[in-house]
C-alpha cells in the first residue's frame, strides 16, 4: 500500500477514536438500558381449546400472574369475540377493565363459534403484555333433533349435520341402551338410504348438510358417535 494511503488511513482511525472518546462527555445515550415497568408481568400464553360444542362457552386454562414489582397491574379484555370476558381467581366473568396482582389466576372466556370448524378469539392484556385465547368448534356439529315420527314400535327423528369434510370421511356409529336403535343418511325425500344398527358403522365422505335419521325406542338412551364425538339423541315432544 502506498505511504500516502497509509497516512490517510491512520489519520482517519485517529479521528474515529477521538470521536468515540468524546461521545460520553456529550451526554448522548446511544445504548440506553432497558427499564422494565413495575406493572409489566412475566410473559404468559393460553393454549388453544379445540372440539368445543358450537355456541357454548369456551374457557381457557388459568395463568398465574407473576413478575410485577408494583402492587397491581391493569388488566383488560378485547375481541373480536363480542362477549370476551376474563375471570380472576375463579370469580365472576367480566369485560370491565380492572387490576390484578402477583399470584392471581386469570382465565379468558367467550362464546364459541356457531359453525363446525369455526373459531373465536379474545385477547387479554396485563400491563403491557398481551396473549390471545383461541377456541375452535368441533369439525362436526348437529342441529337439534326434530320430527317425531312413529315407525312400528319405534320413533324416527332427524338432525342436520354441519361439518368440515375431509378426504378420509367421517365415521358414524350408534349406541343404544336397548340395543335396538338404528340410523341412516336420508335421501332427497328424507327416507333412510341404509339403516345401520348397534355394532355397525358408516363412513361418509361428504357429510356437511346431510340429514341423519335415527329410529329408537321412546324409553332408550341413544347416542350417535361421529369421529369420536358423542351426540345424545333426544326425541322431540309429541
């Protein structure tokens, strides 16, 4: 390297060192220390709740407040779930902002979505830390059983399915205290296509909006099982 270039680099290095030495005396804070607010809690999170029945209340697991150096910290809840609430120490659910302290337990609650596979979310904020609770509705949901039709000594009732369909299909079976109940997918005229009884099962690929017919004794306790989910069958009043 030419001597002139070396001299130039040396002068430049000296200027940089001189500038760095002057900065502390200028009062500049280039790397300010992090100051945690007294109302800042330790980080927290809520596990997602799945297979919630549509339209029911979903409640998160409880988190325990910790890490505050203040006596208390503000707590609040927000949607998009319209009825988002929080519960402190197992008390009454509320949507009104309040305060919590170290050792308090907090849960989040809201009404689950009304459709199969739908989800609802609520965000809890304590101090300046937030976490979102998500609930997801089961992939299969049934409407209320309607129509009480006498068929021999039994009664037939029906329900409409709301589901998220998959390539593997949905497995349906029935359990009945009298072992005499049967079920079937209805055709376009609401007649059973193939009745299946106790111990049997039916795999249906496209289940969404299908009508399931159940024939049962008035006195028996009957349950449909769809993909492991249990759906009690109740006959409507006469």
